[in-house]
């Protein structure tokens, strides 16, 4: 089979469509013929040499994929050859075939085509697990997501709005802000021109927001805590703005607030399976009802993975950038 390999840590040019050994499903796994995969920030970090795959994971990038099951491993029940699926992966999506633990499989949602379904697993599981399973966002509460035009952001805006939250977001251009509003954001702040914490204080009469989903880390830590409401909850899922900052514990105590930090890729299979099951139960019906939808900026063939990485690194996209794999030349 063929897969995108990383010849050495570096820029997008190190990605190569290469012949590699065939995959076979182990016990509790299926083999999926990949229709499409998606580019995530973690793939870029892996390419740069900063985010190696966890032990036992595929060395090829790609944290999600859609496709058809072509082989079923021992001990697998409930799935069959020919089933159309999408999947959360620890790696390996940028390939013609990928092994998937059955607990990380999802059916393609009603109303979504097979290729577009590749835009869903990573963002749906990340948002649901952090915003709802960790931070317990409830109807009537207020919610802030940074980077609202990203894959995570576009999903977070829609899900928070669908459950009845007031949604705040940040983005860096007027076009991105407008798209966030179209998806349901009540307040969209241009972080290049305005202090989001000050704007939130203004919009909430000083009360702050109940839940924050943050991908920036150190750069936003102080202002995020400032923007939290009493009994507020913040979950950090990325470190684009650095990993070390000073935390004002006095402010956190005064607000009786909580700060959590999570990752998804290296979690045990059982934890991933529980998250995937929750997404199937809670998110898939919203997609079928067209209250939430995948947002795809563009699709490129997997052989143009380097260009896709350039687009995502430059933040030129809104939503997800997909790589189509089925039919790619050897």
C-alpha cells in the first residue's frame, strides 16, 4: 500500500507518498480502505518532530479518516466488510488503508457523504469530551472558544449553540468573524484589534463566561481566568501560545473556578471508546437533524499533503482541510 511518510523532521516538503508494508487488522480491529483524511495541527507538529506518535500507533500522520471496512479482525462484532465508517485514530490516516480499534469506529452520519465524514471524528470527539464531559456546559450558560474559524472552533460554536448556550469566539479576520456568526456565535471578537477579556466583561456586565475552550495556552492564561465567571470552567487543549505562564490563584479562588488540561491521542483505548460512544449518542443525531454540520474549507488529493499543510499552517482556512485518498495514484 501507499502512505504519506515523514522523511525527516522539517517543512511540508518532507511529506512523501511512499510505498509501505500492507496493514492487517489485529484482534479487536478492522482494516479500513481510506476515502479521505483531514489535516490537524497535531499532524503539523508531528511533521516538525515535536509530537511523536504514542507507543504502538502508526508512524504515518492522520488522526481521523473515513472509508469502507475491507477486513475484520478476530473478536470483532457489530461491524462487517463493506460498512461505511469514519474513525478516530492515533495515527495512520494519510494512507490507503488503516487499522482501527472497533471502539473508535463511527457510522457515517445520515446526510453526510463518505468523503466529508472525514472532517468529523477529531473535532467531534475533542469538543464533546472537553466542553461537555469535562466542563459540563449546560443550556443557558455562556461559552467562549478561541480560534472559532478552525475545525475545532466551527464544531464548538455549533454544538454549544445547539444545546442552548450563549456563544463567544475569537478570530483574526473579518471574514472569519462573519463565518463564526453564521455558524451561531453571538459575539465574535477580532483578537488582533480588541482585548477579548474586556469585550466579554462588557457583553456580560462583568459576569464573565461559564466555560472556555482554549487552544492557546500560556499566552491567554491570565486573560482567560479574568474572563471566567464565578464557578467557571476552562479546558486547555493546545499550546499554540506557549506552555508556561503565571497563574493568579487568588483570582481563581475568588471565582471558585477550575482549569483543566487534556489531550486525546494518547488516551487508553477504553477512554477513547467511551468518548466515541458519547459522540455517537449525542452529536450524530444533531448532524442527522442538520443542526450541526461538518465545515470543509477545501479538499486536496493526499499526494498534495504538503500544500494542505501549508494552508493549515498559514491559517488560510475556515473549518477543515481534507485529503482525498481513494483513487490516488501509486
